[in-house]
């Protein structure tokens, strides 16, 4: 069935093992971030087999899917107060930055007779989640009064909203705050979590502070690239996931629409490059399933022209291959495209 996402399980396992190995060499435990593949249990199981220590996701629904897999589950998005009961039930650890929510988690943990572990997020400049450094002490002082909450670590998230790159400086600050509060409040920390796929470049340059003992990796494992500078990582595959879609129309037509140009299907005014008559293909996949600017045709002579909700338009004029209606065309995907493809129920997940 098409369109489908081909998932190469062998390459996926190898990519996971690669980063497990890299982390081990640097005394770091790995949280695999499973949100980009919606907590798909086939992939999550492979990752635990390959040596990932924790499974981490932003959505409780995905942690529930993975509940029977033998690794601690971590909720990495700041909890909603409306979901505390399932968090206590299904998340072994949650990342937090709001005292009021932590108090609600504590009440719920008492009800369920559990001790809930939390990691306190500190904002070191990226301006997404986290307590500001100057306010962490007063917050921790309140958290430790709660009977059923245990602080097991501190963490930071960078390069997500503000694009701030992890450095010896900001991660050093995380370590400094963590150690200071650990001794002041007798915390017994298990985790100092130094970020996501944008932090791994620090291993190469030997600039990762050695007290950082945890990273949370999604994109690096899935697409074989680090995200501080966008470099591919040697020894990993960038084509674990490949979109394959079918040609439903193939005709030579002009390259610029005829008539007055108004708006496209999404309310934008489109523009076109005049390249005369070209061989145009329509594939049965569209913006409902994927953002087309996140696709790279494996046949590099193919040009993507655009897409509407259910149609992807290609220029096949320059390819050497003799495509026919009913043939399929394959694409590598970026993070945004993969996220959307996984989420679309119209895309078959084809494990190979
Ligand atoms: C999504 C996310 C990650 C993983 O980011 P990648 O760039 O895919 O490695 C790590 N931590 C948090 C808090 C996240 O939300």
C-alpha cells in the first residue's frame, strides 16, 4: 500500500547502537526520545535491546503505548495539571518546572501510594522550559518538603526555541547549580541531563563537562545528524526512514499556470519559475501527510515543485529514468517530515 514509510530496522538498530556506544565512551546514559516516531513499540523495543537506558516522550499517550517495554519511561514535556493521574501511573520520571504542578503530582502520588521521581529543568538561555537559575534554589527548597516527590536530577534543554548552542559555559553552569543544590539539600542526584542532539558535538571537541551523565537523543539516532550545526555523523545512516509514494498522473505540461494567479489551497500567493514545457508527475501524497520542503528525492535529478493537501507535484524532465504511471518515487526525510509522516494515519509504516 502507498504512500508508505519504509523503515529499515537494521539501520535503525545500528544507528541506536552507535549512539549508545558513543555515550558509553563518555560515561553518559541515553534517553531515547521516541516522540518523533509516536512511541512505536517495534522501534522502542529495538532501542532497549540496543542498550538505551530510558525511553522518553513528550506525550503520555506514547508512554502508555510503551508501558510493557522493560525500561524506565520519562515524560519530557512539562506536565499538564489535567494529566497528573496518568503521569503518576505511567511515567517513572517527569521533567518539571512549575511548583504548583509538582504539588499536584505529589497529591496524586500519595493517592496512588507511589514515590514519583522528577528532574528539575533549568532555563539557561533558550527560553523554552525551565526555572531561571536565580529561582532554582527557592523552588527546590519547597519541593523537598513534598513527601511523595523525589528530585533525582537537573536538566537543560537548548537549541529548541531560541537556537542556543550548548557549550562548556552553559552546561558548566548546569553542573555547578546541580552540585551546589545537591550538597545544600542532600539530594543524591542520579541524573544531570545535558540536552539533546545538539549537545553531541561537544564529545568530539572534548568540551562536555564530565559531570554531565545523561543526554536525550531523538534526531541524532533517527537521521544520523547532530543539530547544533546540522552535520551528518560518520558511521550512521541518514536513510533509515524513506517515504515512497505512487505516481497517479504523468504529463508534459507548462511550468507556469495559465490565467490570473490568485491564492493556492493554503491561502498563499504562489510563484513559478518559467522552464517551458516539462514532464510533470503527481504523487498521491500531500501536505496532510508531510511538509514537502522536508523531502529530498533519492533520484537527485527530480525537482519538487509543490504540494496541495493530497498531491505532491514533481518535475521529472531531467531524470534519466523512464518513470510510468503506477511507479513509485522515494524520498529521504528531515525531522519535520518524519514527525508528520509518523503522525499521519494515511501513511503505512512498512518495516524492512
Ligand atoms: C524533543 C526533545 C528532545 C530530543 O531532541 P532531539 O533534537 O530530537 O534530540 C530532548 N529533550 C526534550 C525536552 C525534548 O522535548
